[in-house]
């Protein structure tokens, strides 16, 4: 079977067991402060386990894109070296939310593996949780009883808490698990050592392929476990490992999941892949793995950057670049050429990459280009560091590679390991922390557990139609950051819109009979709407009125509807490749990021503005409908890549022929309410992403009024009604004066050169010429020009040191003859570093014969000249 057939059989099998088949959630996590990426199949169902929301079906199955490269679940160092770890991988899963439990999950997993996939039963081993008396967790006797019905006792292995109690993180849903392992060794090896002795021992051929997790508990912040309201099943089967076993391969990389990528790499680079542990073979595997993580994460909305999730992707990309650069001897961008191969392979299961192919290719290519420019210099510096280091590479050196050459620490660690060295990790972290402290104060967020107040059901979010409602607090918790304490509240009924889809969260107040509390922000945590307040009410269980700041909401609505009109206008003017890549909508302005690879011209900006303002003047009714996602897409609704949409979606329509978008935000009733939109900035955000900033309503009118007033003031200063003509005249006069000034400066420099020739000194040894002078010039470039001009009038051995005090700043230029460099071993950059840098409190550099420097202190220039003369 092909990998595509194996995946489909899994989904078909669980569909036959009455499971709803759902699409993968985006690999980039939103509204969950505990995660950067989806690292397990259960992430998107977290709220179902906690009882915060209800699923559309109590039985669900899917294949989920996952990424494990940071935090607790970090497989990066093993990728490409072993045969079964990956950065991005697929997790096949079946789920029960308070429906079936251990008996069905165990029976179906065995049925699928042995009867559908026909895996030999004698090669399969299962594990059962043995219990943990220290935590008071009992052994999984029910799971053991079910497995005894299916497998021989010597194929059941008992596991401790480390191996058989699954936890997503330090807190959250968890429970005992029962794994299925497969022995892929030869019969001869099996005869020597039974498979059960190698389960969970990191043997490359005795591997776990399926884990049945039985979610029973919630881990609290204090480490204690509490029973969940209902019991759930959370299973995960590694797709790549499953394919390897079914296709009878010894490595995940030998399956058709990766071989198509290998063929493309071979064709592009001229190298040939083999199944060895050579650096070249590891490079093939690293690239084939990493390109999937890079491509799908960018397609899901996370661009490479220097912080957070964006930096994780940049690290993976740069790690792959270093492998093909060093071990495949390919010195130009490679990864972007592989994106089409991945997009085609997965277009039927994860279509988002194929739908954004051009965009993702261009982003990846720009990232590769940028890193390749510094990689060669960085590798040379790394060679120097390795030669001059003992067994441990200094943390400062590792930080220099990160800060100057863009080497992620794991790349430096990898190269160090290849050279049998380690890194002073603490020293690196110290340097990194000092840099962070220089740019911003370190922030830590301390979040306590939820305190339950009430189970009284309400109406949930009613803010689309109401700005004030009667409500009660169902739970609260305390949070602390930067020395400030706040509280988060969950209400049974709320009119407050939680920050999402680029729209800021509502603010307002909670009005009690004898107490009023300000709501400073509203955010989402998974599916919970969380209200931020600075204090708890006197009686948290009392009923109150929740009131949204109506003016702020209205101005925010202006800007949100305007982003929809702007998006449609950009697609009309620039082309249908334009897709939203991010937005910020608040009461003051709007910010809209979109895919496009060129700066917008003034004509394009005016055209976009005109279209949007025409739609505003037409006063089009903004119609909002709820429908199934399929209906919405058939209607032509635009969906945002990287967003997870439910079965029912909200469609915002401002003229069915103009703007139809899926959107959960709040909007005006008709476009005329916006009044006016004015674009006030256009810029680049990242590779292939532009940003427009704009104002609407009163803010737009105020902006134009201020511009008009400025224009009047300019006219008054120029004493002219025709401001443009007067400015053009001033520019022409300035250019003429600059030409005259250049002519005068040229004569001055020639005069200074002549004076300097008269001041030539000989070295004390009498075999060379020296000129050292502090000059009065207006630019550091003038020093350089005089040095060049002096060459023709000097002999074969000379040293020139020219300095200037320019507006209180020091400027230095040092010129050496070729003979001085060759025979005396002096170099201009060395003289700058050793003598100029400490005296002028600055720095510089250049070629061996000519170097320049600038600094903050111009009081020691004569001393500098004297020191270099003394050296000679």
C-alpha cells in the first residue's frame, strides 16, 4: 500500500465505527498561552477534555499535523540521525469524549493493526500502566484485562509513570496510557533477544507505533490530580512509523513519505542518497524532514522571525541550509525548490500548502538567501573558534555566532558535537539574557488554578447583538506579571468580544449592586472567554450587569469592516494572489498584512483607497449569516489560512459580488457608517508580506484636517499660495548651492593635500615617510579622499594618519603603503583596533592598506597620531 492508502484506510476504519472525520487543526496554535505549536493530536480537543465546550460528535478521528522542536517535546537533535524522529509528523488519532473507553479503544486498535493492516501478531507488544503509589494512581487493571483477551501474557509489558502515564505539559488533562510496539528485527535477532526486553529501550527496530491514552485526570498547578467530569479516549499513531512497518522498511525515510523528496534533492544537487550514517545521508534526511515543517508552518500563517514561534521556524530552516551547504556542497537556495514537491504530495490531505505555493516558495527563498550571505563567514569563524578552543566552546563565542552570523544555538551545538566539543551553555544563556535585558525587562506570568464559583448555565457570548446583559461569574483565577496582580473571570453570559481574528478584546465594566469593576481586556484561552479585572468583586457569586464600552466597540467595528473592504480592494488592484497574513483592528486604526512581493506605488494606493471609499459611500448593508463551512466556501467566502473553523461558520457579506469573508468579529450595520478610510502608511513586514495602516471615521477626518493645516503653515512660511512650485524652486536653488560647495571643498582638499606634503616626517629609522595631522573637514569621506590623493606624491614606504573633529565626533583614516604591509607586518584595521578604538570610544575597519573609524570622543586625536608615530 502507498502511504496515502494507509492513511485513508485508517480514516475509513474509524468512520465505520461511527467516528466523525475532521480536518487537521493548523500547526500554529492560537489562543493557548501554553503552546507555540500543535505538538499532539489532542491539542485542538483540549477544551472538550476539560469540559469547557462540547464537541459536534462524541466520536472523532483525524490526521493531525504536529511539530515538536521546543520545550518538553523536542526531537530536533535526533532528526535525520536516527530512523524515526521528525520535526513535523502526522498523528493519526481516534477520540472519545465521554463515550467509549478502554475496552473499545483497545479492541479496535488491535483489529485495525492485525486484521486490516495484517501486521503479524507475534511481532506486536503492548504496555500497561503499573500504577504509581507515590501519587496514589492505581494500576490499569481494566486495560490489562482487555489486552489479556487479545495477546499472550509474554507480549504484555508493565510500564512506569515515565513511560505509561501521558501528560501534555506541566498542567492539563492527563491519564494512563497503553502503547503498542512492533518488533521489526530479523528472525535471527529475535531468536537472540525477545522483543519484550527491548520495549521502551530506544531500540531503533523495536518501536512504539500507537498510544492509547485514557484521559481521566487534570493536573493542577500544585501538582495534584483531580478527576475530570467525564472519561475520554485520546489515541495517537505515528503515521510515518506506521507506513514504515506496513511497507516493510527499516527506516521511516525509506518509505514513499520521503523518497519523492529524496529524488528531487538528488536531481537538484547531483548527490545520491544511500541508507548509511554518512554526513551526506544525514543531510538528505534532515532536509527531507525539515522542509515539511517549514512549508506547512508558513502556510498555516507563521512567518520566520527573530522571536517566538517565528524563530523556531527560522532555526529549522537555517539548520537545513547548513546541512546542504556543508555536506551536499550546494551553495545556493535549495529548500524553496522542494516546496512544490511537498505541496503536490499532500494536496489531498493538507491542501493549504498547495493553495499558497508561490507565496511559501518566495518566503523560503528569501530566508535562504539572507542566511547564505552570512553562513560562509560564520562557518569560517566557527572553524577559528574550534581551533582555539579546548573541549568546551566559550559561551561568548557561541553568542557571537548567534548575534553576528545568525547561527541558532542548536546549529552551533551540532557543529561542536561533530568536532567532539561541547558548548558552555550557561555562558551562552547569560549572554542571551543580558541582551534581552538590554532590550526589555524579562516578563514572567504566574497563573494560579481556576476557582470554581458556579455551574449555572448562561447564554455564552451574546455580544453580536447585545452590549449589556445580566451575568454571573462561573470561575476565576489570579495571575501575576511584572509585579502586578490581576484576575481572570469566566462569565456564564457575556457581551464582551474576546481578542481574536485581529480584533482587540472589549473593555467595559461589571456593575454590582454596591460595586463596579472595570474590565481591562477580554481574551480567549482555547474556547474560554476570559475577562481581565484588577480586583475581585466583594461577592463573586452575586449577579451583576456586564456592560461593554459601546464607543470603543463602535470605532473598532468601523475599522474591522474597513479591513474587509480593503482586502477586497487590494485583490482587485494587485491580483488574486493577495491573501490576509495578519491584522490588528482596534478603536484607533487598522493594520492589515497581506501577501505581495513589491512595494505599492502611489497610484496603487490611491486606486485601493478610491475603491474602498466608493463602497463606503454606497452605504452597502453588511449582511452576516451563519451556515456550514462547505456552504460558505461554495458562496465564495474567503477563509484565512491558519485559522481553525468549526462546522458552522459566520459569513460577513458587504455586497455579494465584492466582499464575502469568514469572520467571527463585530461589524457595522452598513458601510456608510465608516464615513471615510484613509491609508496613512505602507511598509514591508517580512519576506513576501506587506502592511497597510489606515484610519477610518473621525480619525480619518482628523488626519486629513491636520495634513491640510500643515500645508497651510508651509504656505505661510514660504509666503506663497502655490506651495509645490515654491518648494521646487527651493530644491533647485539647494542643488545649485551644493554644486558650488562641492567645488569649493575640492579646492580646499587640494590645498590641504599640498600643506600635508610639506609636513612629511621621516621614520626615526630614516627609511619611510609619515604624515599625521588633525584636519578641519566637514565629512569623514574627505579624510579618505585626501589619503587617496596623497598616494601619488609618496614613496614606497609610508604611513598616513588623518583625523578630524566633526561636530564633536572623532573621524580617523589610516593609509599604509603595500611595502609597509608586506615587510613590516602592519595592517590598517589592526592599527584602528589597537590604537584608535580605545582612544575615540568607537570602532571601524577596512582593507589592509586603508581603514577608517569613528567614535564618540574627539579629545585624543593628537595622542593617537603620536602613539602610531612612536610605534614606527
